[in-house]
C-alpha cells in the first residue's frame, strides 16, 4: 500500500471514529463571541452595565481614620481596581489631585471608589450617563477632564511613595 493510500485510510478511520463519537465533535471551527471584548465596544458596554435599580453601595465606616491615612488608602485603592484602564485613569488622577483635596473632597472620592470600576471609567470618559448622585458633582467633572487628557500626556502608573 502506498503512503497516500495509507494516509487516506487513516484519515477515513479518524473521521469515522470522530463522527461516531457521542461527544458531538465537529471538524468545523465554531465561532463564539469574544469572551474578552475590548473596552468601548458595544459588547463590552452591554456586559459591564450596572443595573439602574441597584442601590448605591454602602461605604464601610472607618471610625477615627486620620486624613493622612485616608489619603494613603485612596492612593492604594486608586491603583488596585482590577482593570488596567481604571487603574491608570484613577491612579494618575489620585497622584495629581489627592494631595490638594480637602477632607470632604477625599471622603467624596472615597464614595466614588465604592462604585463599580467600569461605571467610573465610562462615566469619566463620557460613554455612559452618570447616575443623579454623581452627574453634576465637581469631582466627576474633574475626573472627566483628567480622562480627556487634553495635554496628550503619556500616562504611566505612578510610583508609590516610599
């Protein structure tokens, strides 16, 4: 038997074994939705939408927290969000703004960080309408201006203070 004939026989045996399988194995490539859609794509926007009937998150009470501790915690929480886009946006915002924020502004920023990452990101970039509780706040306006990056600054994750 020639090599070509042996290959055809082998291929037929493989196909008959595969098609008689109870697993339903298919030789055609199945096309599935991308499990990791890119930010700003319609699929991503739809899959990261927080239901509007969800109440706002309840902040964790932090009794007797000093302003310095609050500021340090907010720097850390701005860096460690879980998504690179949010980490970069919020960590550079924190670097530029937290040192000059009043205690009241810091507490407002703390409440904002309790919101879901993608919501904050899309509110800041203007791709979603913020809920009434954040819509016209100076904090979200500052964050939106920061997100526009009008100076076209190359942004990298800021170093943590020593």
